[in-house]
C-alpha cells in the first residue's frame, strides 16, 4: 500500500455521513460504524487512566517497584553473570517485557542506579548534587548488587504472567524480602492521582521491622541522599496533608564567607544557586558572589559584602531561597489491583508481614525439596542394597520392569514417608551401573542423616518463624547496614520572619506638606531604610495611629508626628505620650507598646474626643522613661505654673488605656528636661537546644537577664570557646558543650588529651573575651577535651585501662593539683598511665564554706574504691 492509498483510506474513515460501506470477512458490504469523539472519551478514558495508574506511575506495595523498574531488574537478573553489562544492552533486553520506548527504560534505570541500592554502576551515571545527566547508555555499565541478588529474586516464590506480546513470562511482582519501597522512595504522576513516598534510612527500616515483629512501637522518618537537615514535626506518618521542611546545611567559614555543604532533597546546586541569585536580584539578600566547588561532595561558597551579618544572611537564605523547601508526601500504592493510600508505618508493617510470608514459603519449599531428596535417597539405598535391580534381568518389557521393581520395593514401603510413584521407579531405572558398582552404604546413610538434620532445622524455623525473620533482618543489617548511615539530620526548625531578615533594599520618604509616604519620593524628607515587605507605623497629631504596608507612594494624610518601620510583637519599644482630651479637657500621660494590630485600620492614643491633641510624644526602643518639664497657662490661683514629671512613675499598660491625669489645667507646653534610662530591665534570654537558637519566649534553658554589654559564652566539644552577643538571630553549631551568660570570674577545669604528646593533661583557667573561636586544649587539631567543669573545687576520679586496668582508681583534687593560669597554658600532666575513664565526683569543698576559716587538707592522687558516683562520665 502506498502513501496515496493510506491517505485515501484515512479520508474514507473520516467521512461523517455514514453511507460508506465496508466488507466483512465473507466479502459482504455493511454500513461503516462511526463512534462520536464524546463516546470515545467516555469509554476509553477510564481504560487509559487505569492503565497509567496500574502499569506505569504507581508502585506495587508488595515489591515497591513500578512496572518498568521491575522489568529492568528482571532483565538484569536474566543477564547476570557477575560481570558488568552495557546499559544499552540491558535496555534492549528489557524491551522484550516493556511495551514502551528505550528512553523511558534508560531514564528509569539511571534513577535506580543513582539510589545505589540495587544496581552496581560503572561509568558516568550523572550527579544528584549538581544535576548533571548520565553518559549515553552505550558508555555506562551496570550489574546487580549483592543486596539485590540476596533479597529481590527467587523464581520458586515468584508469580508469573505473560509479557505484553505473549512471547515471554515476567513477574507479577518480585519476591522482595525487605521494605524496598520505603528505602528507595518513589514519585509518580498518574491520571487523577499522584504518588510521592520519601526515601528512608536502611538501618532504621530494619530496626522498625524488628520492632513490629516484636510488637514494639516504632517511628520512621525520611533520610535523603543529599543530606541536609529536616523538621518532621508535621510529617504525619507520610499521609496526605503532611509535610516536612528540609534545609541546606550552612556554616560560617569566617565573617565574610558561608559554606553550603548539603542541599535539600529534590534540588541540585545549579537550581539552588539560581534561587540565590534571583533573591539577590530582587533585593532580598546581599551577596558579593557565589562559587560552586561541588565534586564528590557539595561545596557552595557564598561570599558576603563588607558589613553583612552572616547569621542574618543564613536566615535570609532559608527564608527567600531554595535553601529551605517544604516537601509534601502522598503515599499511594497499588494493592489488590487498585490504588491505595496508606501511611508509611502501615506500608512497613505490610512489607514486614509479606517478608515473613516469603520466608515461610521458602522454608516450605526447602522442606518439600528435602523431603523429596530423603525419599529418593532412601529408595536408591533400598534399590541397591537389596539388589532389586537384579530382578529385572528377566523382564522383557519396560512395563514388566516397572512392576518388578515395584514388587521388590513392597516390603520396604512402610519405611518411606510417602507413596512410591511411577516417576520414582522410572528414576531408579535411570541409575547408571557405574553408580551401583561404587555405592557406599555408609555414605548413603550419612547423606540421609544430613537430610533429616536439615529437615529438623527447617521444621524448627517454621515453628519459630518470627524469631527466624528477626534473625534474617539482623543478618541484613550486619552485612549491608554499614553502607547506609543516616545522612539527613533530624532537627526542629524555628519560624523565620521574613521581615526580620530581609535586606533593607529601599529608602522610605515622607512629604509632610502633601501627606504622601513612599519609596519613590526621593526629593522629600528621608525617614529610614526599609524593604518592600515591611510595614510602617504612623502617629498623627490628633492622636490617631495606623499601620500600613510600605509602598512606592501612598496618601496617608497630614500632621504626621512620627513614622518608622513597625516591628510586630515588639514589646520593648515603648511609646511615651502626653495628650489633651478634647479642646479644653484635662491632659493625660500614658506609656504603652504596640505589638500587633490590624493593618490599615485607624486606632487612637486618646479617648477619641473631638479636638484631642498629642502634646508630647517619644518612641523608646528599650523602654526608656524621660523627665518632662510642663508649663501651664497662667491662671488665677495656680501656684506652680511650671513643674516636672518623671515618666518612669507610670506603669506600662495596654495601648487602649486612658492613662493618668497629668493636669486638669490647660497646658501651655511640654518639653524634655532629661533623658531617662530603661525601665524594662535586662532582656531575659533562653537557649533552645532542639533548634540551637536563642529566644525570649521561655523555651529551653534559661541563660539569664542581659543588658546591652553582656555576652554569651559557648564552650565547644572540639576544645574551643567563643563569645557572641544575644541577638535572637544568632546561629550556633551542634557541638556545644556549655552555653551560658559570660562571667569573666568563672574558673574552668579541663582534662584533655594532647594528641602530640599522647598524654592526658589537666588545667584551670579563666576565659578572655573573644568573638573568634579560641582553643584551650593546645594547638594540635586532634587534641580534644575529656571532661570540662566549672565547679569551683572539682574532684575527678580516674579509672585506668589497657595494660594498666588492674591499677586502683585515683582521685584528683583539681584546685590543689594545679593553679589557675591562662587559657593558652599547656597545663600539668595528669598521669603517665593509660586512662580509660574520668568521672567528676561530688566536691568536698563548697564555695559557701570558704567564708569560714576552716581549711581542708586533701591528699592528691589518693587511691579510693567507693566514692560518690554522681557527676559526668566521659569515655574515650
């Protein structure tokens, strides 16, 4: 048929009048059937949707694989010979079972290979960190991993079905004896639904499976190959509606450089850098340049301009870029040939129970095989030992031979475990003369006994299938678990307010004459720096105040007495106000804070009486209270026309409070006489270990009340210390040993291991103010502290190990053993023996006891066996 014939046939099929004739198989002409498009959609769309859901996009709950993944693994098993195969060859072989193109097979295989669980790869398979694609299939190779060969395949327990063209058989599902679906994760979009299951940690899945078999509670959380940090507080066990927050790991290299060492799941360095540059273009953050040094590990260098805060920039990266993303799971699987939504705990329980079922089937099959082996070995021994084979010499037909052998076996049939079949006798006739002549009865008996022992083991395992399954999981963890450490750190994230970390990329101006405010009024009065997401608060002379969003130009009215950027929930900024109630009413004074109100709604400082006016106004960022000089209008019988008033005498109340009466007489003017100090006291600061951040909300450990000059001291596990201010935006690493309000009088006692001398040293010192990390365990980077305490008079118990483990414990009175020196001093060697453990004991001298003149003479290094066990114990 040529192209013209095809075109003519298509034209005939598209004729709408229904008069065209077509022939049946007998050559009779019949009217053509025309199906309207609406009917096609109604009848075929459901079939198409079902096919996409069941055969393409959604994994099966039994083995956790999509059809294309299952076919790839089955094809690789068919090709398996221990050597690598070209991926192009695997793709071609898979096309025997997969009714789609080679591109979909190749892409699916690369994704499987990048998970590094089932496929052992060789060549350039791309990079999940940078987003680089793999080389062409003809250049890369693959084979199954030992883990895949161990847990994924078993033809004896596999259910089979014909392939799409009927030429081959393929597995319905593979007999996977592991929660593979949760280990690998999956993402697929079908017609009308989608599936997104996040990957989980190999070892934690095994522990959870064992916990399920032991009827213990368990919880599992995602673990991503890209690492990073994750908040699982809203994970909701992987159900629809849940979400996890994932953050890149960002650290401070120095005051001008940040290092991104892990990236969020689903992102790569290219997309991450693009999101950073977009935030820079929008003015959200200020960055000088970004360098991508990623190779085997992620390393993105973010260089900051002079004067930028590293901590604030880190928060801004989380708030405005892909350094923080929210991932919503949607656990949908195929179960009983239809889509099924489940939580990850339910999937794990199902997979674990399915593994128990598969192990049971394997044991039952092994038992049947052993039974068959025992049966034939017994028949063979009887057939040869009792020389039944000699009786067939006179038999003339094969049927006669069968009958003769059956008759010869008759006396021994009660010894057997099942009936003797015709096939059994035929197998006996196939025994070679050479085997009969060399038959060893002793070896035959030993072989039968070994089979019986194997049967006992199998029967025992079947009767104790749960302990057997637990041991199976433990073997997997022991054999493969070391390759799969957790990469994603579980953390609790604090909420970052974008308005607090955004760069002030605009300038706010006001035109008081015309009543306009905005960022485009560059010729008018400058107010302050701001950002395009900030709110501003304005106070008017008549007592009104309003909060509105920063815009390019907006009319707000005249008589503005104060304008600034509004800080939500700011309880330390206190407004001090004196106002007249009405045109001739009394004058009131009040102090209040504005923490949060409705945007673009008018509020009033005064009672709202017509003609009210603000006579004095001040905004105090730290709650300062000034002294005012008030001058009254002269009137008869007024003795003191001029008097002073201290605003500190007023209590801070709500913004709706009326205030206290300053004077019932008419006030001429109010001026500032003297600035005051803060009436709020210090700022109470807490440290929350879960998120490693400071707060003023009472979460975590209380550090103290901080004034403007106070600092925070951090003692780290690596033998360094540093000081920071108490800015709530500060970031702290997770290697904190102590964090507290800095007290320069505190004496620290430290025992540390000197890596250069390979000895333990002890020292006492006071720290000095330092914003950069300072080492107090020597200059060698491998030296580290063994115990750190700020107890005034500590006592330490030293337990020896190695060749010296039989030596008695030693107790050291640290204050008597060594004097207080500088933090850089080396200290004094503690002992020459091998130290196994150091434990802090209850001190004998308390600081309050020093007020008496009593002195306590304590022996140094006194052997003791029964001291108090209180205190910290560090083992190294």
